C-alpha cells in the first residue's frame, strides 16, 4: 500500500460493509474518503468488533485488545485523511511496558529504559545484554523490510514475490524457520527465550508453529513501546468512528446480515430484522468462514467446509473481568504470569486441546493508569487465559476454571482477589462464536503459521462473486488492531483496482 493509495476509482459507488471491527471501520473510511457512499452494518449493539466494551457498576472494560502497539501504523492511518491520532485520543507511554511473574517466584519488569533491559538480560546470562542488542537490530530490520514489502504491499500471487527488491533482501529463508530455533540462536536461558516469544500470543501462534520472521514483534515491544489510549482501546474505536462519520459513513448497529445476493452493481444484502440494503459493492469484515458458509449460497463460495476444518486456528480465550475493592499494587498495567516451562500449555492449545492445567496467562489492570475505568477506591482488571478453540465451554467448567485462575493469581503474584470482588463476568469460546460469529470460537481467527501467512491467507477479493471483498484479521496482513487497519487500506485498493 502506498503512503497515499489511489482509490478514487470508487467514487460514486455504493458500498455495504458488513461488520464494524477495525478492518471494517478502516475500509469504510478509505472508501468514503475516495467518494463512495458507504453503509456499515454491524450485528451487535456497538461498533469495534472484538474491541467491544463492557460497562457495569461504574467499571469499564475493554473486552478484547488492550495493548496499543505500532503507533506508527495509527499515525499513517489517520495521516491518510490529513488527521492525526491526537485529534481523537490521547496516548500514555506505559512504564513499565509489562511485568512478568514466573511461577517459581521470580519476577521482572521490562521498561522503556533499554539500559535496564540490557542489565536484566545480562543478569540471567553473561553476554545476553549484547545478544539483546543484536536480536533487536535484526528485529528492526525485519520490521522495516517486512512492513514496506509485505505488510503495506499486498502480494496475493506467488509471482508477486519474484521481485528484485524482495529477492535481494533474501528475507525469507532464515526467517522462514521456526521462532523457537531463531531465539535459541541468541539466548540459552529459557526465561529470556520466553521474553522474546511471548508476543507470539498476539499472533495466535506458538514458538514451534510460527515463522521466525515474527521476531519483528520484539522490535514492536522493546523499541517502539507499549502505549495506552486514555479511556482504553474503546477510545480508539470511538476516534475512528468519529473520523468515519466526518467522511460520510452511515452506521447501522443491531443489523445482523443473513444473506448476500447478487453481484457487482446489483447486490442485495438482507438483515435478520427484515431490512434489505442495495449496493454496487459488498465488503465483509465478518468472520471469513461465516460469510462464505452462511451468508452465500454454495456455488458462490471459494472454499469448502473441509478447507475451514483443516486450518490451524489461533487460540480462543477464557476471560474473567473483575471489579474489585482496593488496589492491586503487585500487578502492573500489563502483567504476564508464566510457568517456567510452557510447552505443555501450548500443547493443550494446539496438539491435544484441553483446559490448561498450569496456564500461562495475562492480567490487565487499566485502573493502574486510568482512574476513569473504575469507581473510586476500586480496581478494574481482567485475566486472559489462551485456550484451544472449539473447547467444550459450560457454566460448570467456567466456574471451576475461575477458581483455578483466582488461586493461581494469589499464589504467583501475591494478589488475593477473592474476598473483594464486587463485579465479575466471564467470556469464553461459546461467546466468541455467538457474539462475533467466530469460527470454532477462536478469539483471533487464522493463526500465523507459515502456511497461513501472506499469500497463503484468504484473499481480499472473492474469486467467486464479482464485487465481493473481504477485510480484517483473516485476510492479509493478519491478526491485531494495527494489521486490521492496514487490511482495510489494502481491501479498499483492491476494490478500486478491480471494479
Ligand atoms: C481477547 C482479545 C485480546 C486481544 N488483544 C489484542 C491486543 O492487545 N492488541 C492488538 O492489537 N490486538 C489484539 N487482539 C486482536 C484484535 O482485537 C483483532 O485482531 C481485531 O480487533 C480483529 O478485527 P477485525 O477487523 O478482524 O474484525 P472483528 O473485530 O472480528 O469484527 C468483525 C465484526 O463483524 C461483525 N459480524 C459478524 N457477523 C456479522 C453479520 N452476519 N452481520 C453483521 N455483522 C457481523 C461482528 O459482530 C464484529 O463486530 C485481541 C483480540 C482478542 C479477542
């Protein structure tokens, strides 16, 4: 995607966007800005998709994304419309970036201060401070090449890779190996390996199924920093919705699409409420498999049910939202709690699906940074345990697991929550399927395994229905809020190129 993609060819077209996640919102902005008449239909009562908000008893929770990473991507997105993120929301640079508790009693903070991080690494392994510098230099190079040549530029066909620049960087070969091997090349200490690999959970992968090119995530977290949008990630959703409205996008919530009929220039999109929307072009940000398998007749699908069943899905999640009395000072805004050996947890996600016995999990405490998200004298936090998609999810299993997680938090972080909980709610596999129509209740969609990266992800443009396009985490570049914003731009370009 060029800095200023040329999508003016869409001027005057009527477009229905299905789904108001970041991919849908972004596509709507690009197309409306280029002169299309855009109506966005969202199934739920609020916009933002997986970045929905839960508000109750004076607490406000981001239900999904909570790490604001890659600020450059947001600047480039708003910059396309001659705006800047600061016109819509305010960022705080978090310090520490995050805290890690290992279950052997060890604890570290990763800070914006790189001198501190180097010393931290050196303390675990002589020479690891220098190795960290070398690793991050490599990660920065991967980020720069990767973003320009693969992330902002869509390469939907194999022949697009036969490009001198791309070959010259011979970027692929060593980075197509697994993350585990790549990290072992720099660090021996298992805890340092974990610090370089935990970001893979953002991509829905594990160290043994994700290609090493995603070492770029360490550049994102160590060098670029971890930010918090005041008010939470919901404030970013509000900002983009405000921008979209300024550009002329019409929003309809509580509008679940049930059917897509027709083709370019003559689409009819029906909703469960009995409304029908006519459009020249349709862009679906709803789950890709749901759109193909449930909204289109069989002859208009690009993929079979077997295709979707044979994919590797990113984890689902067990989420426990808690409003508690008092402080939780042992926890940072972002806290990870990790077993010293986490192979078994990954195996229970990808190989032998089961509720993890000894989970690796994440705790988010936005009230550490933002006093507007909890009533006075209270804290707002959530626990997120990645679990296998499609796992059996019953009220009894959730209740058992809630107790296991609360015990684990008390034992490993010294934070006893049980007697001071004033609000609680869970969200799990069945809710992902129900609220977002997510395949198998995955939290994130298609994992970034090598065979599901770049041109191996499903395309932005349907080859079966002229005028139908897709955007969001299942397409390229993939999972995560910044990637979905970029995906919206790529989809808009594809619409302009092919209508
Ligand atoms: C728990 C969790 C934590 C995460 N943490 C982070 C993080 O810290 N940082 C980060 O960058 N990313 C994070 N992510 C990933 C990120 O949130 C997602 O990759 C991204 O938000 C997905 O956006 P999307 O465009 O694919 O659309 P989605 O968010 O999936 O939205 C799709 C929309 O389509 C709607 N829809 C579905 N079916 C229909 C229909 N038939 N009719 C109308 N509408 C329909 C859905 O209701 C939904 O609103 C997290 C995700 C989760 C779940």
